[in-house]
């Protein structure tokens, strides 16, 4: 009888010990969704387009981030900026609800990983990256059953008023800083953080974290797209002037 009780006790301990370990399992594949709340204007005449949500697809080292926007003057008009990171490099392209953008939607900017790193280095060198850093940890909390920290931020773009805050977790690794400069120096993955875009102050807040199978084709570029380098884009901008 004692042996049975000991076995039962051991089984209970295994369950208790293994539960938190399961909660901290690395997030290898799935979807992370953020809602976007517009806080206020940063400019007297901000852009018409405002972020509505951000959707992140992850599969090991493959990553796809979608930024959804709507036109505040006509909410039926939408656009989606998409960036894909795969073994070849990074692709940036867009999708629009208006047919006038059809030509733009058939092309994508492509950079190798080396070119992307060189671009980041140059932006950092010239002070173009306006990133927040952690000033202090104000609270330890749970978010999606993950260990997270609520932190007070410093640096970054001056928004005025009280110091901004963020919620970050080192339990998962999704590099949001690839598209959002304000997260460039934040540790781990920010689950709530401020950004500035097109004259708006916006707060992104993670609403769902779902571990699920993600199709491989989400990390591939349409073969019909015309790929352009950063040099091509610079030349087109020079010609436009």
C-alpha cells in the first residue's frame, strides 16, 4: 500500500513540475496577433492611413509580419504591408483594396540577409533608429501564461507626458524590431509597446498567441512578382524627382 502511495505522490510531483515547463516551451510555430489602439496625433496633419492590427506568422526561423491599415476617411479602403524572412533573404511588398495600386502590388523589394544587416548598421550609425530602452522593471506578470515584465521605457521618440511603458517576454523570440524601430533595444518579444507611424502615436497589444501549423507558402513570394533591390528603389525615387 505504501509503495502505491509513493508512486502516486511521484506522479503528482511529475505533473506539478512539468506543468510550468510546458508553459515555457519555445514558441516555434504559430500566429501572434496584435490589436492597434490609436493614442493621439503627433502631427497637426497626420496621414489618412492608420494601423488596425498586426499579424505575425512564425515557423522556426521563418517569419511573416503583416501590418493592416485602413483609411480613416474611408474605412472600406485598406492596405496591407507584408514582410517575409526566409532562407534566401527578406521580401517587402503590399496589398491594396484599390485597383489603382495593382501595379505596385505586383512587385516586391528583396534584400539578402547581409544587405539587410548592412542597412540596419547604416541606419544605426546615422541615428535613424529611434528605439526605446528599458528604464526599470515595474512589475512581473503573466501574459498568455508566459513570464513577462511590465517595464518603464526611456529614450526613443519624445512623445511628451508620462514615460511610456511596455510589456516584454523573453519566453518567446519573435523579432518585432525588424519592422518597428521602437522595439529595437527591447529584450525578448514585446507584447505591448508604443510605436509612432505617419504622425500617429499607436499602442500595439498582443491579443492572441496560437500554436498551430502554418503553411509553408506563407513564407514564399509570388513567383509572378517583380523583385527590386534597394538600389532599384533609390534610382526610381531619383527619377521621380
